């Protein structure tokens, strides 16, 4: 897979007749979001440092995990604000997933009165298991409202393990659309030999992201003879991405 950056970007889009670029970044969250640390003390996302230990959920129990990288980014994106009946609030990307009684569900798919998993409280000594299908310390709470928002800046955080994180009392999935789409993009590159596939990290190449007016990640941009001819934003099924590429390059 070709890795693009500020040094080779112009050369590659001009030399390749058919080129698809995956513009990706680490998962992001609103800077003022409180994320639970391993000592059970919430910490603002913008204050989280590399090597901090956060509490995460591995599917069975609450477990600590180490932060590999944390930094503020001005890459803008369309997001959701989720508000529950007890006025818990969290601002995340549309593709962040929340645990519901029916499994993990994207923020953009959540509806009013749907239940999501939340923390009972941050003090482990006071936790009580009140839901038979949730681990100790978690309970179901109804959603009161979902809002469409845009964030001016976000905190980009990556963890050692692909776990879930606990933010503002919510249990949310930190996998992110970029990681979810990466293997799909890799498969398409092997299937569509007549097209060249490349990846570009927008956090490391913000000048290119701004030049291309990238407002959400992941974004897939199709170039032909150095000119953009189509783009797709967000996590999408493999068949849809493939169809868009085929239509664009006819």
C-alpha cells in the first residue's frame, strides 16, 4: 500500500491515471470530554498524556489500558451529541459505537429512548451489579436526545489495545471508522489491480487535508489524471466503496 505525504503527494496524483486515496486519522473525541483513568479519577481529554492509563472495557470486565498517543487536532468533522435522561452528555464522531442491549451501535444510528450502557459511578467500592447482562459498575440508561454538531477541534487518542473507553459515564467503542475501513481498503487494493490505492494520515499532513477540504474521516478521494473526480466520506460497506470506484473510473 502506497503511503502518501507532503513530499510525494503532488507527484503521485499526477503520475497515476487511476488513484484512490484513503485519508484517515486516529479516533477522536471532544477536548472537554472526561475520560476515566485507572485510578478512577476522570481526566479531560485534552489533558490526557502519552502513557496515561485509562479504564477500558474488554467485553467482559473493566480493565486498564495504556495511551500510546494523545494530541489536539483542528481537523473538523460532523459529530453527534448524545444526551441521556439524567443529562449525561458526550460529543463523538458519528461512527463512535455505544453498547446497547442489542449490541454495539453507531452514534448516528441511536434514537430517542434507546438504551445505552453507562457507569453507575466512578468509585469502584460503591459499584453494585444491577443489570444481569452488564458487568459490575454498568447500567442501562435511556437516550433523551441526539444532536447534530460540528466540533472546532478534537483530541486524537490511540491506545495499546483495541478496547472500549469510559467517557462522561458512557461506554463507547474507540475502534473508529478509520480502523474499521482499513482492511476493506486493503482488500479492494488486491481485487482492483487496474487502480492504485494509497493512504494518507491527515494528522501528519494537515496542509493536504485543508487543501482538499476534508471535513470528516475517513474520506476516500478518487483521482484521474491529477484531478479529483469523486469522494466518499465515512465508514461504508465494501460493495459501496467498490461501486463508487467503478463508476468514477468508467
